[in-house]
């Protein structure tokens, strides 16, 4: 019976290649007669797998489309390749597939035998990625997998969380979703002690089991969790927040402004709005300047004044260096403003 079951799994694995097999070829691969192949195909059909057969010398067997996905059968090398690929995508923030990779990895690692799990772990531990975005922080795939399990199973988490200064606090939270950018991973969760939704950077999080109990999931804080996290990490956590008009199309701005650095909003064919933040006004201005785009500060007033201070300082520096004399722009008559820029705004 065990030999028959193993042969059925092997036959199903061959049919999953989505190519048509002749009865003779299957018999050779399985080491049985063509008659045994026909009996095994009938058993697979009884189990609900739609195996199509075409008669004639050019005919054969092929696994058809069914109502349900049949079990995915992988040999050792295939299983290792898939797991490593998923870990790479999960741990290094491959844009667009990171969260899906974590969910798939969580399912795969549940069924990997120990010998293969060790091979995957060794390969990823001794592999150094060459290409990483500036400021990227590698996330531990094991931690991501455990967080994904907790999100899926509605299990309360206990963990330590370090702020940007390194101070750690103990947290109890109901995990909802993992969100990744090209640089960092975040956990969106309901903080039980603060009774509010919070966004936690995964690389600052240290799990403190035992976890539990299970919880009834709450309605999420937003329909678009990616936008929710982007607003939180780019503006919500900072004391100084700004709205800046960039005089470039949205697509061009998006190539330089990551979701963790600001939230972009289309305004016209040639301009867009940037909502961003920083701990200090001068740091915020430097961030906007380094984007390299013409811009106009809409708010706050303090950032507009910071633009004027920097303008005057640069003009004084040029004057001391023998450059052209500085025009009188402190009289409030709007001299030096971009045409069409409202009075009291600053254009760069």
C-alpha cells in the first residue's frame, strides 16, 4: 500500500509538469507497466484529480484544470530553490511581492523536513546580497514568518520595541498586517495598552513569548494600509510636517520620493504635492532641496521662513566670495519669487 501511494504521488508530480506524457514514458519513469499506469491514473481520477487522456499514437496523459489546486509536489532541490527565493524576496523587500512572499514562506516552512530547513537556513545565512537600496535594513525571515503566522491565526503578540533612541518598552498587540517598503518592514497592529492602532518597525521588534491568547480581528485602520503606513512613517511621527508643491509630474517625483519619505498626490500634468515631515525645520528643508526639483512651500509658515533665512545666508556667502551683489529681497515686495507664486510662499 505504501509503495502504491508513493507511486501515485510520483505520478501526480510528473503530471504537474503541465506537459503531455505518453503511457510508455510514464511507465518508464515509474518503473511499472503501461497497464499499471492506467490503473494509477484511474485512482487519481477517483481522488478528484482531472487527468485527461488522448487516444492514438500521439496521445497521452495530461493533468487538466480543476476546481481546486492539487497538492504541490516538489523534490528536494525544487523545495530548497523555492524557499530561498521566497526568503530573498521577503528579507530584502522586493517591491510588490514582499508580503505575498512572507505568506507563502510561512506555508512552505511548515511542511519542510528538518534536513531541507537546515539547507535553506545555511544558504541564506552565508549569502550576501549585492544590491540593496540606500538605508535598507535587512529583516529576519524567521521573524517575518512568525509575525505572518500571528497575523493569520489572530494570536496576540508580546514583544519589546526600541524607539529611535534605543529605549525599549514592552508591548502587547493584536497583529493585523505586515507592510514593506523598498527599505523597511512594518507591522500594523492594535496596541492593547495604548488602545489604538500602531505601526512598528520590524527591525526594532524583539518577540517575548509566550504569545496569546487568540483575538477577534478588528476593522483595519484604513482600506489602503500601504498609504496608511506611508503617512505614518513619513509625516505622522515628526514634529514638523509640511506640504510642498513639486513642479514635476507625479511619476518623476515618485522615482525619488520613497513611501517612507513622503506621500505624493497628483495635482496637474506638471506638478504634484508632497506631504512629508522631519524632526527640525532645517532638516526638512534640506530634504526637499536634495530632491533636486523646483518647489513651492505651501505650509507651514516656519518652513517658508527657513527658506528665506537660507536664501539670505547663501546670498551673503556669494557676496563675500566676490559674486554678484545680493538683491534686496527683504523688503516684502515679492522680489525673487517664481512667477505665480503666492506671497508668503517660497519657491526653490
